[in-house]
C-alpha cells in the first residue's frame, strides 16, 4: 500500500530549518567557502591534494572547538561526491555501523558513489566499533573522517591512528572570524527579512572574545541581531549592531583551557618556557590564562618551584626561597588573592639570571650512579662509630709495618682549616659534575671551586692535618 503525499511536510521542514542556529544556517557548502585553515586548504595544500585524488580514505581532523571540523567533513564529502553520514563515536553502536556499511556497499555497487562517514569525538570510538569498520575502510568501501579536540597521538586508538592521515586545525584568527561574520550577515539564510549592519568595532569585539571559536562568535551575533531587531519600530528599520551591543551579547570570553586535556599542558609549557626565556609579559599572560581558565594555582606554584631549581639554580640562590614562599602562600590563601603572589614569583623568576648547571650536575651524577661503576667511600669518610672496632683491629695488625701511618686515614674536619675548606679528597676518583655558569652568583661559585681545586692540587700526597691543631671530628 502506497503512502499518500504528506501535504504539510514542506511546512514542517521550513519550521525545522527556521529553528536552526545561525552557525548551522550559514554553514559553508564547499571547501572554497571555508575561512582560515590555509595550511590545509590553500593551493597545493594537503586537503586540496587529497580531494584531487577523488578519495578521502581514513582521516582524523583534530583541533580546538569551533574551528570547522564538522563543516570540513561535509565539504570533503561534497568535493569527492560522496554520500555523507554523520554520527557521534560514543553513541553509534556496532549494529548501526554495520547498517551504514551495508548501505555503503549497495550504494557503491548500484551507482558507483562512495560514502563518507563522519564520526565526531572519534577518540571515544570503541575497539568493537573499530573492528566492525576498519576492514571496509581499508578496502575502500567507505571513507572515515573523524573529529576530535584531543591530541590523536595520545587519545585515539593506536590502530586507528596508524591507518589514518592526520590534519590539525588551528584556532581561527580574528580576520577569519570577521570574514565568517560578514558572510553570515549577507547570507540568504542568515537573517532573512532583516537589514543587518554590523560595524567594524563590533566585528572586532566578536572576534576577540570568541578566542578562535567561530561557533561562539556566530551565536553572539545572532543574540545581538535578535535583541536589536526587537527594538525596531518597523520591519524596514536597519538592525545596527555596534561595539556595545556586541559586548553585551558576549559577556564572557571563551577560554580554550581544559584541565584534563592538551591545553592544560600546552599552557603550563608556555608559562614555564616564558619564565625560562626571561619574558615577564609572556609569563604573566600565560599565568592569567591558566588562572582564568580554572587551573589549580598549586600546580602553577609547583611549576615555579621546579623552574627555580632547574633553570635558575645557584645563579640566584634566592629564587628557590621566593618559589617556596609563593607555594606556601598559595596553599594558605588560595584564589583569588594568590594570583598576586604567583605573579610576583613569576616575574622574579623571569628577571633572575639563568643557569641549569645544578640540574646538569645531579642529572649526570644520577646517570653515572645508575649506569656506571660506583665508587667506594674513602676510608677517612667512613662512619667512625660503626667501624671503630675494625679501625682498631686494622691499626694493631699494621702497627709493626713501616707504612702503618698510611694504612689508616684520619678524617680532618674542614672547620679546623685556615680557610674553612681544607684539602681533603672526598671521592676515591676525581669527578666533575657541577660546572658553574657565567651569570649571577655562579661567577662567585666558580671562583670558589677553582680556589679549592688549586689548593687540593698543591697539597702534599697522603693524609695531612688541615692545621696544626686539627681535630678529627666525626
């Protein structure tokens, strides 16, 4: 029995379309309409070359929210004339995957047309789903395009990554977002029935506060236009959006910071590298991004403490005290007050002279201890309390020998030396781990080290008192 035509179907479709958000209404239909991502879509860029082959294969699009991953998937399907299927990786079951595959096979056999399956959040794609799909992807029955905001090298199944091309999308710059907004204003489905004008200051406000997210910028533009349209007295009035309206329609700037995602580590890395590079303005910017994005301030304090030891060290011995104080204050007062403490500590670290000589010293010593031959503790440095009986026995045994005095070495406390340092050798074989730099306090540290080395080199061989009244203290 045939089904009669639905006389109201077109009306329902129009109402459904009218309910779509602006970002959906003005979504680009071709690759040429996509703003930004020139590294992927410019002349002779990767995706242009991929489309020229007429196939997509398996592709993973990764990047921040609102950079056009879904749009790009749709446009890729159109560019190679493939049927487009979209699903969420966490929601599509194995049965549905097999159904899509069966339809793709029939479509390919009946008309020669391929199918592109777009999977959002592909990092949540299970092994069972993957097993049901990858064989047909490898045979070319279906093209798989996944999208994720995570780093696919860590978040996506390794077997899937190994079979896929990776394309990273960058956050859209202000110019690209401004272009998207201008297109939306004149798009036939953007604001039908309205005459909309958005001034340059408003476009800049939308773009700056969107922070690279085109979807957020379009949502704010829609709010601004809708609110201004209600103020119009006649349908013919021009809807004007200025900076004030734009700011009021986008109260809080979107911050691309996920405490459990890649941005967490990227921002911390940028913060540390800025302090290491002595750029106080950059360090304060990244610190503000971290704190405004909800980062635990104790994690920030911990990174400052690590930097004070690893990248400043003895070039400025006070740096580690500043870092320890900042950590303690952060633990005690928390946000928002500790932002001042962290900012002060970060700026101090930027201004401090830099040296990684301490870090290199302990790293090289640890590597040698772990991998090389360990050195015995020199006789004079051994614990006298634990070995007193052995010392006495050794003295009695060797007392009749002329060289007895050389057998039992005596520890000489450096406090009894004229310079408070002395010439005792503290390693059974000479080693050099700490090599002071040429900045800050390490200039003085180098002078002291060289003075001691010269004194040891000039001292007579064998154990000698550090001064006439040297006392052997444990």
